[in-house]
């Protein structure tokens, strides 16, 4: 057992569910990561290739870096009251909130502030997906969970619907080496079987170029149409490989948002009006409505692309005229054409 950190009370009071720390070593899954890049599973996310060297050795962050604290924070949408402008479009649970790159970073900085007062001459750097760190690998090393077949970090009691943050520091705390948590996936293959686009390969590997999350959040281009036809009603991100996971069922059985994320998208007037808003509003209006949320990562063009794909897949015929307006759009005309071809009166 490792001793608790002197700041454990603060960490838990800020809403983190669990944490761990250790002296910095090489990432355990380094070879896996290099192979992933060599196989081009990162698609257009070229920064993942460019950052290879920094990720290999955290001393590239700072020469004195000696320890890493990994922290898990449950998605706030599942645990707190939250405001989010769309309640009908299928948006990944983590994103139905303000952008975690800001609020989680603020919480991490509070911990850093406290640590700095205790260790004034030491180095500290906090990050949540904002610095080239293999977050899942270090969190695995720090016993926050095991790496599931869906490649997510899963904790036997807390599931996987949490975000990761890290603090790299020159401080070292006494700790005994403990083994990472065992892999509890066993013979289960639910995530692999139920991924709509077969993006999950053997060996805990995701091919981003097939993943709905990649195409609806990260990519600046349009997905191949035969792949887009498999995106169902997902507008921004995808939670399927986590909502089907047995290790999340018990934890979230009372959350109506979790149950909704698990169910097919309901097509009704509310959904239609949210999609109409996306297609008929200017980029400025959309970005104003979604200000401070992670959805603006896709940009207005990306969100319009996503809306056209949802309309095609769910055959939302009442939006035919709104779709037609995109037939001359320089970047979206192919998707609009395909979408129109999919619409028919039922
Ligand atoms: C690029 C990226 C993506 C890409 C690629 C995802 C992927 N699986 O590779 C895309 C856009 C598809 C994506 C999607 C999502 N992402 Co993302 N993503 C990242 C990012 C920025 C880098 C991940 C990366 O380097 N991928 C390359 C692969 C090879 O590395 P990896 O995912 O870290 O996987 C490691 C393990 O699988 C490990 N591994 C495999 N086998 C073994 C065996 C052993 C023994 C060990 C030790 C390790 C190990 O090796 C890999 C590293 O080499 C991280 C943040 C970060 N800086 O780490 C967030 C991150 C992984 N994403 C996150 C989230 C929440 C998501 C989504 C759920 C969002 C959504 N709802 O749409 C989905 C989930 C899809 C999925 N099943 O992974 C969280 C995951 C939290 C968790 N509990 O695991 C992270 C950590 C962000 C954060 N700070 O919270 N993401
Ligand atoms: S996020 Fe969705 S598309 Fe991507 S691997 Fe998981 S289930 Fe498949
Ligand atoms: S769904 Fe099954 S195989 Fe996939 S991560 Fe969860 S336990 Fe592992």
C-alpha cells in the first residue's frame, strides 16, 4: 500500500473519484503506441506522431520531472446538475457540459497551488489532454484501472466514464512498487461486437479512421459515405463501447442520462428543431450557443457535417429543404447529396 498524499482530502473534495502516483518510468505500452502510429491508426491527428519523442520520456517536459500523479474525475454530466444547450442530439456524455479542458484544468491547478505552498522550490505541471502524455498508460501504472478491450481505462468499482488529469512534478513521495490492477475483461467481447463501425481491433487497439468519435470530433474532413452510413444518430462523439461495458452498468444504473446514451436516438420534434438550428444558423450563432463547450472543437462546418449525417441515417424527411440548401456548399455538397438520396417519406 502506498501512503496517501498530503493533499488527498483536497483531491477528493474537488470531485476526483480516485488517484495514484509513482516515480516516472517509461510508458509500459510504448511499443504498442509506436505500432499504432506506424499503422496510421491516428488518421489526420498528426500531432500524435509529432509528439512521439516527448511521450517516450517525461523528462522532455522538464529535466527535473520525477513523479506523476494521475487523477480520475467522473463526467460531470452524470454526477452534477449541468446546463447544456442540446438535450436531444446524441452528444458524448463527457461533452454535455462545459469543456473539460478548462474546468478540469482549473481543479488540477488548485491542487498544484496547494502543493506549491508545501514544496515552494519544486517543479509542477498539470495537464488534461493538453500535453503529450500517454495518460492511459500512466494511469494504469498508477492503479486507476486496467486497459479494457475498448482501450479505455476501467476501474472495477468506478467504471470508465471518467476523465483523466495529470500532475508532473520534481517531488518524489515514498512509495512501494505495486502491481497494476488485473485485467477483468475476461472472455467478454461486448464492446467489439457492438461497435457500429468495427473500429475495435484485437489487442486493445482502436482504428481512429473507423471510429465515430474521431470523425465527429477530430476530423476536419468528411468521412467515407459508406462509413458515415453506420454512424446511427451520433452527432458528436460516441459512448457505445463504454455504455455496453458490464463494468459501467452497476455504477450508472440510476443515471437517466446513461440510460438515454445507451438507447437509440429518439426522432421527434425536439430533435428536428435542434438539427434545424444547426443547419440554418450562421457559424457565429452556433459558436455563440455552444460557447465554452467542447463541441466548438468541430467548428461550425464540422457540426453541420455531423447534422447532415444524422439526418441521413435517421431519415429525417421534414428537413429536406434545409438539406437542399447545402447542395452548392463547397465542402458539404457531397454529404448533402448523399443525405438527400437517403431521405424518403415514410
Ligand atoms: C487520440 C485520442 C482519441 C482518439 C483515439 C483513441 C484511441 N483509443 O486511441 C479518438 C478520437 C478515437 C478518441 C476517442 C475517445 N476518447 Co480520446 N483521447 C485521445 C488522446 C488525446 C490520445 C490517445 C492516444 O494516444 N491514442 C493512441 C493509443 C495507442 O493510446 P491510448 O488510447 O492511450 O491507449 C493506450 C492503452 O490502450 C495502452 N495499452 C494497450 N494495451 C496495453 C497493455 C498494457 C499492459 C498497458 C500498460 C497498456 C496497454 O496502450 C496505449 C498507449 O500505447 C487521449 C488523451 C491523452 N493525452 O492520452 C484521449 C483519451 C484517451 N480519450 C478519452 C475519451 C473520454 C474518449 C472517448 C470516450 C470520447 C467519446 N465519448 O467520444 C472516445 C473513446 C474511444 C475509445 N474506445 O478509445 C479519455 C479516456 C479516459 C478513459 N477512462 O480511458 C482520454 C484519456 C482523455 C482524458 N484526458 O480523459 N480519443
Ligand atoms: S467510440 Fe464508438 S465507434 Fe469508436 S470504438 Fe467505441 S463504439 Fe466504436
Ligand atoms: S465491454 Fe467487455 S471486453 Fe469491452 S472493455 Fe468492457 S469488459 Fe472489456
